[in-house]
């Protein structure tokens, strides 16, 4: 069975054909272009459709085989009505994206692609918040496979959250649940963009790690991190990890501090949800066990696990950017 | 339709007959005794059965009419296997309470009550954590009625949490979810009994309010709170509220500080769950709007509610101790 998943990001648009067989889901064709927002929403839809055609071609499939389409969007999304309420990175508000996609698919310019026009009539088009779609993808085919309840955190510019409960995305009646990054862990702490002070993401996002690293380097001119990255603008999330492994004390301190804040919020999430899996994604998670082993260590004694037969597994996101594509594509699947 | 709900608390055991009609659920007979733990678990079961007989008699019903039995227990409970894993206030571990209840109901001493003995064969006995049962009761018949997703917090010795998602209790695969009180809001803050530092309940439980009040009184001998309560051991959660209303500055400060911490954790819960309702229960909630109005005010700007059509309602628990009885009784209902 084949489906189309689209990741409509602030930077790139990616379309993919996903094949599902015996409970396995994989990307068999993919195409992308730049989002170039802000621009006319119709031209975004046209690009999404064009990318679907390309991805199909690469996968050696035809539109006739496609069962449904799903789109992941970075913002507040109303899946029931097919409307993007608000997406700051796309500069859109109250965008009836599903209706517009259908109209575009049936428009004159695709009149030679009869299968595409039939597709618009034949299949459902689903939309979902991109963090939820990624969490769903990891649940279906990645780090949280075979769990019933899982929570995914994405360590990026902020901390994104996606919640799977009873094998379904939980986004609440207003589709806005899962803002795990905006859980205050340091009351009256550092200012967050959201207006609150002391949010988890101010201390434990990839951005926070970068800031902490640069700050520490400035105070420690002797640190190996200088040798590693040459200059401050070349510092990345890898800098402290790759320096710590060589015994650099400042780098070790950066990682210890970062992991302590990461664990504080993660322990909160575990005490609240007791998920089968906590999936850690985003750029920082590429450090794998260099991040996860100290994180697990730091979580010891912080989570309510006395007399419990089953405790939360802390795992790395496995699918990278494909998680959102697979999750979006499978929104329409009856699982 | 009639069911039995039992609240097996650390201090009291209460049994009640619950009548359900047209989606309304109410207590029509109730009986209680002291728990007197620690003691033999068989004698606790005997007391529960005796209280069921009394409650039935008071309600003018017979065991023949009873459809199911549910028990709420303060601890870690495995509903699937009918086992209390651990309940510190009852001093029990790995207690197969459901099996024991059935055996007791069929034992010699009740041989004259044929209906009771039939009941043991005929109906299911359900168990649940008491905070979950209370949240379920408030969802079915109290403050969170007609919602799909709700979270109940109980401000008592600690802060208890109960989560209803998609009209069902959410307790995770290990039945241990919902420890909302053990969410850290002040990293490296005051020591909590759980081992962590800075947990929400250290700042916003009824116990925390009492401590803050007494501390403030000690620093403010001029406060009206002294006149209100005469001496420190007579101070209750009411003291600052009933003094603040008269304009006492220290009392107002106590309430502002308390509500600020309460709101910090409540905003976290809302940003995570976006429930239809946040139900506030426990002794402190008896202050009603004197607590909830400043809480709502303090939550403004702290919750993610931009462009949302529906935001979380902050409501008072309506059923008091009956919430747990109704929730427990209805565990067996197919709703």
C-alpha cells in the first residue's frame, strides 16, 4: 500500500511516497524544493503537487496506487477542518490548505495528468502539526515502534513535543497540546520567546547548548573547544561533545550542565506520562549514546519508578527527517 | 442502574451505592469506618464488605441490583491484575485485593447473605488509583462533565493528579502516570520527599500553603492572621484567605505568592495537555473563586492560547469525597 507524505517546512518542502508492507513503512521516493515563504499559498500548493509528481516518478509508482495524502505543518493546525490556524514560519493564518490543494490538483495546468485529477476526488488529504507527525512516524516505524504510549522531544531551535497515547496522536480538543518546551523548570529564570520565564527550551534546546558552549569558551581560552572549532561562528552542537571525549574539562562541564537541564524536564515528562518510550530527536540527538547515556544516568532517582515493572525507555529518534514524512503519510491509515 | 464504589483511604474506608440514570450519577447510600492501618488485609476486606451491606441498606437496594464494584486506592495499583503494587498509607505491597475480596464475600461468615455470595460470582471488581478515580468521577458527574479531555489536580498533603484523555483514565502501561506534583518547577529548589528538589507540590500543595502562612505570621506579628487564628496550631488553609478579604497585607502576600506557584505548574499542565477542563480539588479548592479568580488572572499570558478557539476552563471540583466513590463505581461501566 502506498501513500504520500509531505513535510511543508519553513525552509524546505519535501514530498515522499511511503510504502507500507506487513507493518513496515518506508520512503521509496522523495523530492524537495525551497519553501521561499512568504509567498502566495497557491504557488506553495503547486510546488507540493509538483514534488508529489517527482517523488512518484522516482518511486516508480503512479497516482492510481496512492491511498491518501498527509501534510505536516509547523504551526497550529486544525486537522478536522483542514485549516492551518497559524504558522509563523510560513507567514500564514486561517489557511484552508486542504480545499486549496484539491482545487489546484483539479486545475487546468494539470489537465494532462488525469490520474492526479482523479486522485483529488478519490483520496482524503490529512494535515497535522509537524512535531506530532514526526512523533507518529517514530512510533510507527522508528524509535518508539511497538509501544502504546510514547513522547517525542525534538531538540532544535526550541524543544518540540509530540505525544502518542493509545497508539494515536494526542493534540487535545483544540489541537494545541504538546508544548513541552514551554514547561517552566526554573521559575523566574531566563526569558523565553513565549513570554514566560524559565521554560525548558531556554535551557535544553540545541540553541541553548550552543549558547552555553560559546559562553563557556569565552571564559576558558585554554579549552580544547577553541582548537576544535577555530572560531566562535564555527561552533556547533558537536563542539562540546567531540572535545569532551578528549578530556577537555570545560567541554565536560558544558555537557554536564546541559544534560542536567535536559534531564530535569525529561523527568517531569516521565513522571507525568510514564510513556513506554521517550524518543529524543533533533540535531543534538545525533550524538547518540554520548548524549543518552549521561541523560539516563541523570534521570536515575528523579523519576517515579519504585516497584514498577516497566519503566520508560530513553531512545534516539531513528528516522531523522523521514519521521515527519512517514507520520504524515500514515495519518489516513486505519491502524 | 446501581453500582458500588469504595474509597479505601489511609484514614477512612467509605462504601457507597451509586445510581446512574440518563447520564447522571449520584450517591444514594453511604457508610464508613476507620481504616486503622496497618492491619490484616482480610479484616480490611471484611470491613469493606460490611460497609457495602450497610450502604445498600441505607439506599434501600439489594445486592441483586448491583452491576459492578470499584475500589479507589491511594497507591500504585495494577487494575489489569487486580493487584495493589504498593500503598504506603495502607502499609501493603503486592496485595491481590480483588481475589481476596471475592474469597471473603464467599466465606462462611456471610453464608446467610446469599445475594452477596452470588454477587461475588456475578460481577466484576475493578480497582484504580484514588486520584484517577476522583478525576474520573469529576469527569463523569462533576466539574469536568461534558469534556473529552480533563486534568484534575488535588491540593492536599501533596498535589495529586488524574488525567482523562478521550473520556478514559490515562495511567500509562505501568499505571503510574499522572504524578503532576512531582514536576520540578524550581530547579535545585526546596527538597521534596520524592528525592527531587523543587517539585510543584513543595510550593503549591495545601501543606505548602500552611507552611508559607505560618512563616509569614512569624515575620509579621502585626498581621490580622494572628487575630484570626489565635495561635499557630490553629492556622489552616482558610487563615490567609479569610484575613486577606479584610485587607491584611501579609495575608494578601501569602495568597499572591501561593497562587503564583500554583499558576506556574498549572500553566505547565495546560501547555502540555490543553485539556478542556482543569479541575482543582482538595481542601484549598473550597475557597472557590477566592482561589480560582486570582489563579486565572495569573495564568494569563502563561499559556499557549494564541488563535485558539477553545481554551482550558479552570473549574472547582464539585463532588468532594464523592468524586472518588462515583469514579470507582463507574470503572465497570461501558460509557
